[in-house]
């Protein structure tokens, strides 16, 4: 595993290998400014290359809601809220990427919504891509650095990925 922390402007072309080899980027996306920068960096990285982007919104349901409540209403309402947020985020991604006039793999993207621990779900998506496209395909995880100071104390998604991912992790400041 390798880790690269950089500004978005510096990420294009940082992964080595033949320009015609398949490259897939798993992009963590929650609509925040760092997530938009991560999406832009992944787009530039994939520009004019074969492969694609898997853009992932992970809803982290609190354990109380995930386990269900007495009537199931709170859990159902929370899930509906996350589903609505996922639809809005997918629309935001679509509009953002269409305005970017991308070429190559950057044009090939899929948005998905998952529930669970964010770092674990991003790694699971990367594993799925590796199984689907074979060992000859390169997979990289691209995330934005949290702007919240408490994440630096309690731990953040980029930190968890850097400790546990078997893929290159690009953290965009």
C-alpha cells in the first residue's frame, strides 16, 4: 500500500504504469468541498486513460438505528433521508462531471450508495473492482481530507484507509 497526500493540482499522472493500462478510482463522496476536490483529482488522473470511477456515498447509520427501533419508524425515516441524500449527491456528481468536459475513463463513472463504516465500504468497493477487472487493473482510492479538527484527534477516513487499505490512497487537501 502506498499513500499520497497532496493538493489536487499535483495528482494527475502520479500513478505510474503504461497509460493504456486499466485504472479505476474509488472516490469517497459526501458533497463536501474536500469530496469535490477528490472527485476533480480522480477525474484528472483518469483523463485520457482506460478505466473508470466508482463514486461512493457511504451513509454511516448509528448502531441504534441500524438495529431497528420499536416500530421501525426512526430507522425507516433515517434510511429514507440517506436515500434522498444519495439521489441529490448523484445529481450533483452528474452535473459537476458534465461541466468538466472530461475525456477517457473520467467519462465512465458509476455512483453508488452504501451503508456502514466509510473506510471499510470504500475498501470493499476497491476489492469488488479488482475482482471484476482482474489483477492487471490498477485500483486507487481517492478521498478528501476532513476539514474538521476533531477528526485529527479521533481519527479520520483517510487515516483508516492508510492503515488498512491494500490499494494506493490519495488524500486531497
